[in-house]
C-alpha cells in the first residue's frame, strides 16, 4: 500500500486533466497544496479571505503543471470558522469543492507529532486524491446549505443568543439589588421604570448609574427580541412556513421548537432513519476488541442544537402525548427504573421521536397514538 509520503511526492494515479487543491484555513494566512496527475505537490500561501489571489493561484498552478484546455479542479477544506462562503465562491468559479468534517480526518496517534499548516494541507491533499479515487470512508463530507438556507438559520440563532443575553442582564440586575437587601420583581416587565426609580433612590450614585445602564441594555434586548418574533410570525402568516406549522400541530411541540427543528435539521433530505439519527449524533458507538464488549453511549457527532432540543421535546412528549405508542414504549422499558435508567431511556425516546417527526414531515404519517392540536 502506498504511504502518504509517496502520495505527496507525486505517485498519484489520477487523470492528467484534474487539478487537486487542499486549503488549510487560518485567521491570517491560508496554505494551499496543489497537485495534478503524476506531478509533484506545489505549495502556495495567500492572504486569508483573498478570493482573487486564491483563484490566481489556481490559474498559475494549471500553467505550472502544464494543464491546458478544460481542466477539472477539485478542492477541499475543513469546516470551521469560515463557514460555507468559500464553498459558494469556489462553486461560482466552477471548482468542485468539498467541506470536510474535521473530526472525521484520521491523524497519527503519537504523543508528539509534527504539525504545521503546510503539513496539514499536504495531508488533506493526499486524502482528497484517495477520496476521489474511490475511498469513500476516508472522511465525512458535509452537506452544504445554499445561501438562502444558511440565511434562514440566522433568525432563530440570533434569537437564542439574545435570549441568553436577556437572562444574563436580568440576573445581573437582580444580583445588584440583592447586594442591598432589595428584591426585584418582574425585572424589565410592566411597571419596571417606576420600580427602578424607587430602587435608585435607595442606592449610591454609582450603583444607581450601573443599574440604569443595565436596564437600558435590557430594554434594547426586549425590543430586538420582539422584532424577531414579529418577523417570524409574519413569515408564518405569509404561507412560507408550511412545514413549521405542520410541526407545531403536534401536541408537545411549540412554534419556537418547530422553527428550530425545520431550519436546523429538516431543511435537508434524508434517505433513511439511520441518516436522521446519525445527523443528530444520536447513534450508538459500540466498542468491541477481543473479549471486551461495551457501549460507549451516543456518538454526539451531529447537530448539538437539535440533540439538546429533541431531548427536551422527548420529556414534553411524555407529558402531552401520554397515550402515544412512543410514550407507552418508554413507560414499559424505563419508567419503572431509577433516575439514571430514565435519563438513558429519554435519549432512546428522543431518537425514536426524531425519526417519527421525519416520517411525519416526509410521508405525512402521524406518530401512532399522537394527538394533533385543534385547528
């Protein structure tokens, strides 16, 4: 078997009209490794985010490798901070690009190993050639959303962030009041300004000023959260969120959860239930070596937002859908056990629930025994 070193030194069995390119992205500089069939690897450096310089390097590499006419360019980079904009840019330039899950890339297991951006780019290049040569298990390629699909995810993600900030400011105001024996009620809510004025009269000058600044930031968050929720409601009323409304018809699933489920997860197509569970990181990871056999729990190699949400929805499902087959199955298997067994069981229920929701959206099959909200 050829070693990685031999591959990088040019013994790449590939079509001569294909140019392979691997990009190692960092904050300031990008390292590029390029190669063609039977040619040595060439390394280049470009300024981070400079798409013009990047495409110039591709053209220079074609000339250096003697590629003329129609040349197929295949590239790859690891998913990370830069997101997917580079994938879209490369696609517009007729470059076939792959965004790779970095956790699926094989690495040496030595405690000390050489690691530089140049070496990493070369490693990516060799794996790209292997992948294009038919080795499909080399790494995991991500399903890249379109610009519109990625843009649609910004609303609920911003809302999540604003709600966390809102909680932080509310807690901060409450803590400032407790320092002086005061107990804030309905912080930021109706009548807050009148109560705030009363609190400030009992505080020092700087303490009152800090409390007022916190209240101003809290009021701004209130307004921004309200704007996003109004925008979401208008989108649903316009008829563009049919699938979200269908999800919200199930008892135990609210509009906010339905929005996240659709735009974070069900915007893509799944071929079978295994893909559904795997994408959420809810598949098992068995460990078998010799006489040792054990389960290591779920993989967690998926969308963490959906994994957290579907576990919460599983608890909600038990409450609002007690006569459904899923709830009855959980009751038979786990309800009679201790707290630890119930927590293990809720993850299993979450996976089954996610698959049931997928079938409900794709095939219109309502989960057995489940109730729908009144129209």
